[in-house]
């Protein structure tokens, strides 16, 4: 969202308090965020809340003398995206019919950027034919209108009408603002750890959280790629517009990857696959009888190496990760060579702020031709975009 101008328009519904979290998330994501409120909205949340969160003045009164006479034009024209959250029945009706009787509605009439409307109201108000027709009108004009969610409403009833969660609105905003520079590309990403059962109550696994792989899948989908994600068990939410295949063991991951890699242009193997599994899996719980108990392990298939061996003349890219605690560069280079990769992301997992479980990562990207790029510490979301930039460049070069 860096470099993007977003206006959040808050109208007078109880869900206005959720707009505060949305503004916080937009600012955190790097968007230049401004807030405009209707007078009714200020009865629910004060402009000061939004001023503090957005670090910008909040406009709600066209006539307070502090705004330039043209600010409704400049604010809306500078905006890449205007999000109306929550959008009341009244406000939806106004913008559907071009009514411009306050700062926010006037700004929308003057807007040139994208529009995201997030209705929130009582379910009977939502199902009113006038409201439904107004929503249809907005959609016909190219506005994106998010479907309100089902659940407990502020009036105590249950029904459809809840504002989507701020994270979901942010995700939709990302989709609208992304550039789709990877459209036409098919990408397969693997993520997370695999697990190998020992008996019905125990298993072995590793510390991978799946965050890096999920960030890659999500970023590729936002940029317009068709994405398949083969995921080990994680607690992460699946990214939107991504086909997810859930697996547990290395053998299941191998089946999923080998079943789909041929349809894909690019395979990015971010998963931390267990190299070994117990030779035998006990059907019953292993009891503690011995002082020393040993577990015999046998090798799992190396999925990435297998993909590397299977490479034919077909145009494709194979990207691996190398999780290392020592001899980072020599180990990573060796993996790139042995597994026949185009690029490997060398990850020093002994660092607290990088690699497993953390939200940030600092890596070195090694290319097949020997070039090395060192990237500074950044969020896994930003790193995903940087890796995809390299993938895109390389893909063009192989054309
Ligand atoms: N990989 C794989 N299948 C395995 C092991 C690893 O596909 N059985 C992939 C990983 O997804 C990663 C790359 O190979 O992209 C390197 O994984 P890593 O765990 O760093 O190295 P290993 O090849 O397993 O070697 P070692 O454990 O000896 O470091």
C-alpha cells in the first residue's frame, strides 16, 4: 500500500468504531490515509480518534473555515481509493443518486479513483428493495460493494448486515490497488512445516509457521497470478483468490506438488519439509516402559530435488529456500546447484528477527548465474513482493 492515497469515508452507523481499526491497519500497511466523516458519524466516534490514527486532519464540516473551498475536489482527486466504511442505507442512497450535500458525498461526486463501499445496517434495512436497488446501481457503475456479513447485529437481532472485519476490508483494498503485473502467470507455492506421526498422540515437525509461503501466495494472487498453495498445518487464514491444498506429511506434499507443478510456470518451495519420518508409525500409544527410547527415522523424498530432476525444455522457474544456521552461502549455493534451481533464498534461521515464526525476514537471494543480492530486514509481506519482482524479471528473460 506504500505510495497509495486512501480516503476512508465514515458514515453514521454503530460500526463506525470498526473504521478506527481499518484506519490503523491502512496506516500500518503504508497507505497515506485521510479520513472524512459525515456529521452523523461524529456522534458515534470523535474526529480526534481518526486524527490520531491517520496523523492527518479529519474533515467532516465543509463550513468550518479550516478547509480550503476546493478541498472536497483535491482530496477526492488525489485518492487512489475511497473506502466508505461503514456505509449506511442513507449514504448509499445519496451516492447512488448523485446527491452531494456534505463534504463526504460531495467528494464522492468529484472522485476519480476506485470506490469501495462497505454497507452495514440492520438486516431488514439491507433487504429493503430501495437499498438493494441502490447497491445494484453502485455495482453497475463500477463501485466495489462488499457483502455485509451474517451475525449478531447491534440491535440485538441476528442477521446479515454486519460490517466485514477491518482485515477483510484491507485485503479487498489491496486487491483493488494492486497492479496485476503477474496476470497470466501460474504459480505454485508451498508453505509451512510438514508433520510425521509417531503414534496416535505424537508427531515430529519443525518450527516453520508458514508465514513466508502464505505471504508469497497472497502477494502473487494480489498481483494477478493464478496461485495454488500447498500448505502444511498452520493457523494462518488462507489468502483470498488462492487455491489451497492442505497436506500433513512430506509424502502428501509431494503428491500435491507433483500433481500440479506441470500446470504452473513457477514453483516456489517455501515449505520446511521434514527430511525424515519414523520408520514405523505405532497404531497404539507408545507407553513409557524403557529408560531410553530410540526412534528410528527413514528419509523422506526431497520434493524440490525431484522437481529439479524432472525439468524438461519447458519454460519454467524453480525457486527454493535454504534454511541454515551456519555456512549460509556455501550451503545455499550447493542446494541451488544440486536441486537445479533458478534462484534460492538463503535464510539465516539462527537470527531471532528472521526466519521461522518471525514476522520479518532478512535474506540473500542467490541466482543461478552466481549473482547475490542481499536484502535488508523487512516484513515477510514486503519480502514476498521483492522475491516476486525477481521472479517476474527472470520470467521475462526466459521468454
Ligand atoms: N525441500 C523439499 N523436500 C525436502 C526437503 C527440502 O522440497 N524433503 C525443499 C524446501 O522446500 C526448500 C529447499 O528444499 O525449498 C531446501 O530445504 P532445506 O530444509 O533448507 O534443506 P534440505 O535440502 O532439507 O537440506 P538440509 O536439511 O540438509 O539443510
